[in-house]
């Protein structure tokens, strides 16, 4: 680690010398914006810098895995940079010259900013990591507290964040935009917690938001701008809007004393709320897309999926998203129980290409999916599959890698961990196959029978009910013999 640090500091010194050399004037330094850095253990030879979900700049790494780029036509605010498959955001303003260093093995945790404009971005990533850490504890324990105890606990944590923000602004001369983004990065995460607290109780307890919550519980809502252009790319803001819409939907049911018949009705109500309170095209279309996609991915009823999609199309103005969700709807409809699973090309560990359908030789086959970039997940997934295969010998557990352009690293990984190569494959065409099989979350398992007919297209490898399902499916399969 020390060797890498010394090398990176040397890199910074070289760039600084070049940047402030006689070839650069003070006018150049103040007017232009630069973005550079070093990627340790790169997955590809480039990164993509973008704004507003539009392609912006593809920046290639040199032979030392470094890059330095002048940002043209800068629009100040939040940008994202992606080094496949991970991404993160940063604030870019006129005159910034920001360098990053990260290790892809610990993408967010290793990310460090240096240079002009680094302070605000280091604060941003620190808040992101703190939000992630605290959110796990909040979801596991704090939501069980009484409303008063929960509010008191969160207010105490918020005061610590505000002190950190005050230290930042007192020591550094940040622009109004940078201050707004830095403060919003944690404030909206706390707003999300208050929203989530109630809807986590909806239907589970008798909690009434109009009677049982302190009057100050949702006091922040009066100051929220639901169409804030500056915050549209900020993760905590987007999460707050999601949680607020879910909460608003449940509150509507409580106000009218009517309760939803099914999830399709809830989703249609959520889409209507988005349509009524969000006017910003980017924010509105992203929210509509998110809520609709979630429903389509989880629905097993074709009629309900069509009904929700119809409501979405009536409200969305983004043609690209519309096309995407129509395609998703078609894909999910093909993955209903008793349908034949769409066949795919797979690559074996010896390089041979085979068809997915050739693997179905037992009464039940369980297909699970993994990526090199999620080590904790793939280690747990393989361990769980190995354990289950000893209990259910009549089931084949097939591991399929979903990474693009990672064949060499895939082979190194499965050999390093001594996985059984007879059950290890990778998609030949990862993007197409992932779309056709709708691989949208890490724990997904597709269960098929001997003929390739789908038994369950959305099983969860780590669900507490997964083994019960396996017992039921294998018992049923034995009766069919």
C-alpha cells in the first residue's frame, strides 16, 4: 500500500509540474477544468465521465493505468465517472483540477481525491460511506424503536454530520453550489430514514402517521424542492424521493381508509403521485422508470404487468426509457412458470462454446449468477450452492458469470478458489443474455426442469424459504418420473 501511495504522490507531482509549467497561464488554470488519476487493478482500459445520464467523455488509461483529461463544455455540478461495472459521482466546477486514486477491489472505500476541488469531493464520498454504514444499522435495529426514540436517535446522529459540515465550510471557501451539494448528500439520507420508518410499519403495526408520530417527524418536508435540478444526480436525493413516494402512497390509503387489492394497484397509485408532484423531466422520468421496472421484475401476472406498463407509458416522456421497459416487459413475460427458458451461448472453462439447454440433465437445475466485482457475494453464493448440492443431489447447481470481457479473470478466479469446473460457465454474450434472463439482482436463481421448463424465474439463493422451495420442487419432480 505504501509503495502505491508513493507512486501516486510522484504522479501528482509530475502532473502538478506540467500543469503549472510555463506553457500554462494563470488564465488557463482558472478557466479550465481537469480530471485525472490512477486506477489500481483496472477492469478495462478506460473510464467514462458523464453528466445527466448522457455519454460525455470516454477517457483511456495509459500503460501505467493513469489518465489526465481536460473537460470541455463544462456544466458545473454533479458528474459521474464509471469504470465498469462500478461508478461514483463527483462535483466539477470551473477551475477544478481533480485527481482520483482507487483500487477496483474496494472501489468506494479506496477512492481518494486530490488537487484543486478535492475537499468537497472527499467530503461527498465520506458522507456516502457513512450513509451506507449507518443505514444497515438503522434498518436492522433502529426501525424497531418507538417514533420518539427513533427521532431522538437520528437527530443525534444528524448533529454530528452538521458539525462535520460546519468544519468543512469554515476551513474551506466553497461555492454556494458545492455547499448545497455537500450538505444535501447527508441531509436527504436522514430525510429518507424518516420516510422509511413509517412505511416499514405499514400493515405490520397499528402505527398511524397522523396520530402516533411527533409533529416534528416530517417537518423537513416543507423545505423540500421535489424538482431540484442541482440535486437530480445525487443518490441521497433520489433515494429520498423514492421513499417519500412510497410513504405518500400508503398515507393516501390511510386517509381514505381504503386498502390496495394488490401490488399493481399500489404501483399505479405511486405513478400517479410522481405525475402530480414532479415536473422536472429528468427526475420525473427516472422515478417513473424505477417504480415501473421494479414492478415488472417482480410480477408473475401478465395482465397486471400490462396494466402498470400502460399507466407508465401514459405519463413518461422519455422515448428511450419507454422502449427499454417495453423490452423488459416482453422479457419477463417469457420467464413465466412452464415456459421454456430462452437458450443462451455459454463458454466452458476449456474455451468451448455450448448451449445452456445442454446442461439440463437432472430433474431440477438451479442457475445462479455472479460477477468478479462482487467478491463477498460470489464466495457466499458458491459456498451456499456447494452446501445445497450435498443435500439435494438430484439438483444441479450451475454457476454463470455475467461479466463482459473478463474471461481471463473469470478463469483465474474459479481456479484460484478451486471451484468445480464442470459447474462453472460464463455468458458468451453477457449483455444480451442478462437482458433475456432478466438478471437484475445478485441473489437471483432460475430453477428449470429436465426439459428446460421454468419452475421459478425469481428465486433468491439466500432467502429463508429457498430450501423449502427446493424440497417442494424435487418432491414434485420425483412424482413426475
